[in-house]
C-alpha cells in the first residue's frame, strides 16, 4: 500500500464537533478527514458516564478500522468521561487529542491566577474535569451546567429567540461576576458565541476549543502525518453519521461551504 497522508478521525454526538473539524481542516488542508457524528445518540451531555464511554469506544474502533492516524474527541462530554477508553482502543501508535486539555493549557497561560468561568453539558461539568485542571494551574473556577443549549443548537435554534432566552436564563443573576474569561465547554456553543458575549460583563473574553485543539494536533503531526493509507485524495472529507438527519447535513454544508454527502454507518448493536 502506498504512503500517503493518513486521515484524521474526529467525532462528536452531532454538529458541534464540526467547529473543531473546520479548524483542523484549515490547519491540515492536505489531510483527509473522517468525521463521525453519532446522531442516533445525541446529545451525550445527558447520558451517564458509562454510556458515553460505550459510544465513544465503538466510534473509536470504527475510526481505527478506517485507517485514521490520529483521533480527535471533538466532544467535551466524551473528553471528560471517555478519554481513557478512547486511548486504550487507539493504542500507543495513534495519538488522541481531547478538547479539554489544550484549551485549559491556553487559558492557564493567559489568565494564570485569575477567575475563569466554564459552561458545558451536565456530563462535562459533573465530571469536574475542567475545574480540576484549571485549579491545578492556579486559576479560580466558576462552572455551571447549561444542559438545554446543545439540544437547542442541534435543532437549529442557534440564531433566534429560543437560544437567546436560554442563554439569558443561564448567564444572568451574577453567575459569572468577576471572571476574566468564559470557556465554552461544549463544541456546540461557538455557534452562539456572540449571543453569549452580549450577556457577559464588559471585557470578559469568550474562549472555544477549536483553534487550541488544531494547534495541539499540529504539535503531534510528525507522529501521524504519513503512513499506509488507501486514501489518495488529499483534503478529502468524509462525513459519517449513525443516523441520517437533515439538520446535520445542513450544518455540515454551512460549516464547510460546499455540498456534503453523508454516509450512514450503524454502530454495532444499534437498531
């Protein structure tokens, strides 16, 4: 089999991880990308840790079998609850990047010793992963679960009254007074970043993980850039979903600015 750029495998429960996929695509234009959206089981944020681990493990096995040279967990709920399982299946030869540790490193360098806010799904916030990592790096943390936002965004309510009402309910009443930055601890949330920013105190910076993850992957590029691959199409993007949905297709086309063909691939054991 000829040497070629190995695909980068990226997964999330829905369209949120496309924010990360787009940033990676810009930094690695020659690398094929394989994106797996587990649309049959979204959102992960309200699932138990055990179920998130189960889904993440099955998707990782699919991406490994498809020849991916690196795995990106483009989901905060899976990053905070299933990183160990994903790394175990990927093995020592396939680097795994989660969406939490790269952004924590970037935030800690810029805002050392300051107060940082974090919003995310219930699974992410309840894991305590952001809180622990940021506190270990000297930051004070105010974290809050915002469980309805991801579902609203997934349904397309990310530019109207529904999302604005939800955002206001979560962010007002002084929940984040005194913070210097707010980490968007869900890859769906960049789609409503302007609405979030408008409700925060003046001067607070909104931070998402996409660019930090792409930079972290770039640091590891020598470990996965070339290898045996059956993909001879540089820059090829494959979009695989566990359940065909029109909303995912429209979201992917909006992110990448071109028509998208979805491949449906049922996970083992899925009805």
